[in-house]
C-alpha cells in the first residue's frame, strides 16, 4: 500500500506541474489546439518506449477493451475540459475544483469494485477535498473574474476522471500492465482528439511558442497517468484517487515560483495542512 501511495504522489506532482505548463501554453493557443499537440505527443512517447516497457505476456482481450473504452473519454475529453477551465479560471482554481474526483471515485469503487468503506477512506477523502476547496476559495467579492458556469468544466472533468480510474482498475485486475493501459488509452484518445480537431474545420495557425509548452504538458500528463495506473495496479481506488487529487498543492507551489500569481496566506497554509492530514489518515486508518 505504501508503494502505491508513493506512485500516486508522483502522479500528483506531475499533474500539478502540467497545470502550470498548460497555463503558459494557453497564452499562445486555444484549448483544442493545445490538446491536439499534447495528447498525440504523449501517445508518440508511449509507442517509442513500448519495446522497453510493454509486457504483453498477460494479454487479455477484455482488459484491452476496457482500456480502449477509457481512452474514448480519458484523457481526451478530460484534457479539453481541463484546458478550457484553465484558460478561463486559471490553474489553481481549475485543479482545486477537480479535487472532487475522489468523491466520485470512492463511490464507484465501492459500488462497482466492491472496495470496503473504511473510516480512513471517509475521513481522509473528506479532509483532502476540504483542503482543496480551501485552496480554491478566493475570499473576496470581486476576486472572481470568470463566469460562474465555468465551474462546471472541472467538475465534469473530475467525474470523468473518476470513471476512468474505476474502469482502469477493473481492467488491471484482468491484465496487470499499467503501461498497456496507458498505451491503449492514449492511442484511442489521440485519435479522438485529432478527429475532433478536424471536425472543427480550418483554424488560424497557433503561435509556435505554444508547441513546446503543450508537448511538455502532454509528457507530464502521460507520465502522471502511467504512475497513477502503476499505483492502481497495486492499491485500491479509494486510496490512490485521493492522493492523486492532491496535485493542486504542486500547482500552487509552482504557480508561486513561475507565474507569480499566488501568495502564501493563512488560507493556503490551512488548505495544505488539511490535505496532508487527509493523506495521513488514508495511510494510517
């Protein structure tokens, strides 16, 4: 369990960094254009490393089908929703609202995977979600500069991400290959993204300065998804999902360093303490 927690924490760090690079890339391109760069770039990385990392000895057709099904909406749709939310609300708010993923994932794991509901699950998940909500609270009537409906974007992404975690865990029970899960899922998602981009029709060329940021974002996201799948292969969804959801802490720290749009306040300290306490409860109870 401890090893899965470490893998999940690594996934959280990568996702947090990806939120910042996404924000930088969105200065020069639209969310759809960014997704059309990032997801295929990650897919190419998966295929290039497949001869070294893919273990096909335990191939299971049903599991491969589940991984492909996940790829239809994750990371494709989640990427579009997250990029759009990031563009409208900024990386910290978007990633903080996405912290609701564990609530959806915990419910799905209990109903569909038969995972037990424990005091650690409930208290740890609640503390993490509260910590992320504290981080996202602006505290001022005039602080919000984005339309209220935009909050639905990261909420939808959270629900879809939770569904992907539950389905992937079910697939990994049949074929314990996290790399296969990432490779198949990203391949399908890349096709979905490219079809979507083509359906939009001709568009203005993106600023070339966006490309390296979205390639970096794609690689960070891809590595994070792989680490999350490694964690899911050895641990329960109810433990892995909340830890992965702590990535806003990494987004916050990196935003302070590189975007200069966050400050350490009592709110930030309280949110961080709640989050760390939640992770501790997940592992201890």
